[in-house]
C-alpha cells in the first residue's frame, strides 16, 4: 500500500513539473502582471504540455453570459473530449498570438484524433449547441410574452 502512495505521489510531482507553463492562462492570481508572458511560441509549448497530460483544450475569446447556455456548450465539447475554455475579452496582440499558437497545436491534434478537419468538427459541435440552446430557450419561454432570454 505504501508503495502505491509513493508511486502516485511521484507521478503527480512529475506531471506538475512537466507542465510548468501549462497553467499560465489569464487571470492566474499566482503570477504578477510582469510575469505573464504571452507569445506564439509559449502558446505552442503550453498546448504541447496539455497534450502530454492528455488534455485537448480550445481557447475561445468571450464566453457565455448565461449559465445554462454555458453548461450546454461545455457538455457538447466534453462529448468529444475537448475542453472549451473562455479567455474572457482579452484582446492584446501578444495574447492573440498566444491563443493562435495554442489552438493551432490543438486543432492538429483534434484533426489527428477524429480523422476530420478540426474546423469541421467545431462547426458540427457549434451547430449542436445552437440547436440545443434554441430548444431550451423555447421551453423556458413557453407561455411567456416578450422576447427571448
């Protein structure tokens, strides 16, 4: 039993050390503003670190403002083993380069994994999301007067 705990702890430490840059996303409170360095090459290395940890993640600008809509979005991407992360409304040239580099690596992996172009798969997922959001909106507004929420 003690050996299992030692092995688990060692694997955990290696995973944490191996993915040093993988957690350098915006709003990381542990880093100061001067330590946040974003560029294309760091985005690529961060994506590779996440892939080594078995995570497929897409970084998307903006995000849903309505909680139930966000849950639908997260669940649809999760069906394909993809984590959809909103980076908020961060729009700086450096961060755009970071996000482009990160997503480029992830889209190649998605294409390799699913055998179809990542853009086609993302379009398919987004169509499913939009259909579910429309159905849920209709259910929520059934019998109500006024606009769609």
